[in-house]
């Protein structure tokens, strides 16, 4: 299973927005992924950001900062879950 596929499965089962670290931790704990590198959070983040622009399923939530999102404010969810909470 890829990091992206694991993230989608984790987000569906969570039912609420999660940080990249939370997604990675849950994916590892449930055995969806077995990271071989030292920075699985960075790998998960890269997988999510690469798919964000062309993916109709994935949504990034963030609090705007001066130039970028405020540190620690980025959460990931699924479009289907976002529409349920709105």
C-alpha cells in the first residue's frame, strides 16, 4: 500500500481532520505502511502535497499566516467528510 492510499484509509476511518503526523502514526500502528526511512512524516507529507492539486478527494485545511499557513495548523480531510460537517 502506498503512503497516499494509507492516508485515505486512515482519514476515512478517523472521520475528522488529522495532521500529517497523526495520519502517519495511525497508518504505522494499524500496519498499513511499513516505513523504511528515518522520516516517515516527511514522506507522508510529500505524498499528500503531490496529490493535493489533482485529487478531487483530498482537502487541506489551514489557518492563514503572514506568508504561509500558521505552523501546526495544517489538517487533512476528505472532501466527502468536509461536506458532511458543513
